[in-house]
C-alpha cells in the first residue's frame, strides 16, 4: 500500500468552517491548541526532532515484525478515524489494527530516545498526556481495546501494553476541546497547562508564546538555536497588523451601514424591521473651541490643562507582506 502523503497542517485548523483537532495533539497543552486554532504559526521542528520522526517511521516496521513473530498481525495501517462533535472534529490516523489471540486491538507504536524511554518506564502515560488522549480518541472512535508498544531507539528495547480501556476517559478529551473552543471563540489564549520542565513543554512548537525557556534548554542540549523572542515579536506583530486591518474594515462597514440606514429610514423616523428597531434622530453635541480659548485667555488656562502619558506601539510589516 502506498504511503499516505504527509499532512503538513498544524495541530488545529479550520476545514469547511469547522475546527479540526489532530488526534495526536488533542491531549496537548491547551494554550498550544488554541494558538494553532487562532492561526499562530508553529516553530518549525528542529532537525533532531525531524530525525527522530524519520527513525520512528522506520522502526515502526521493526515493531510490527516483532509482533508478527508472536503471531500478532497488523492491518489497516494509517486508517483514518474521525470523531465529530457539535463544536469540533477530531481527526487522526491509527497505526493499525492488531489481530491477537484475544481479538482485534487498535495498535499504536511510539519510539523514544533512551532518556524518554526511561521516563516512560517510570511514569507511563502520566508523563505523556498526548499519548493518553490520542489512545482515548482511537478507542472512542473504534470501540476496540488497545495494543500500545513503545521502543527505545537507542537500545531497541520494547515495552508492550494491552489496555481494555484507554488511559484516560474520552470525557476528559471532550472537555479539553470544548474549553479550547471557548477560548478560541473569544480570540484569547489560556494559560499553558503543561508542567514546567515536562517533556511536552520542552518540544512544544508554540513555546515562544510562553517565553520558550524549557524549549531553549532542550534545544541547547541538542545544539539547536532558535530566536524565541524574535519569533514571539513577529507573531504578535502580525496579529497586531491584522487586527488593525480588521478594525479599519469594520469602521468602513459601519460607516456604509450608517449611511444606508439613514437613506432607507430618513431623519425623524423609527422603523420596525423583522425584529430590529431602527430610529434616526438629530442630536446636538457640545464642545469648546480650544484654539479660541487659547487666544483669549492664554496662560490663564495653565491651571486647567492636563496631560496624560501613554505608550505608543507602531508596527511596520515587511514590504510586500499583505498581512
């Protein structure tokens, strides 16, 4: 079977007007999920993570061969699953269906560095919340028990678990995504919910929104340098420019609507229109001619003058950048 094309879309995106969350990410940091949902750009995966992903794809076949040696076959590799809720969709691709002497299981294979495999052996899914939520989604979609297999990329050691139920209830996944949608529809980012120093926080592609300290430490150890502060400034500057453009578009639309309603309704009238009430009245606005006051009274106005200090932020986008 031909390998499916790699999906380069972020961990959350809009498709046909509806938010789609990746099954592999729905247990991740809620701040990262909302950032992706709102269109923040992820930092490109460092080379060491890309190499790990390539190695993981190759070693998946090794794990399947190990299962086959134990008379466990695997089929339906990369079968797509989808869970649709009123506010969102979860979409993912399972690693396969494993046929064992105890029946069918949804199979999931993970490879880890020696350090992370050691953490896995000590703490299990408690240290890997994304894996727990991913398996919960797969179990909910297929209603099958789980066969989970982890491999130490450094030593080749494997650890296999058979789980009749997922590591966490699907209700927790549902609640997290519902909460993410509430934040996203407000257009705001919630606080990061990863523990400081955790594995997931160290490799989060949206770490720049939290200062990136854990990610900096991880990448320094791997000989990688990313200007996290510059990435953060760039992303917030892009959003500032986009917000100003939306503000100007909204003001123009408001002016057009006002002029059209004035023409349709007319001064001094009130109109009921399918539940809307529109009235047009003439009012007076009073003010002071400050230039004339200055001319007539000069320094006598000094005690009444006030000054307010404010901070001005200006953003100049790159030339040719439409955003």
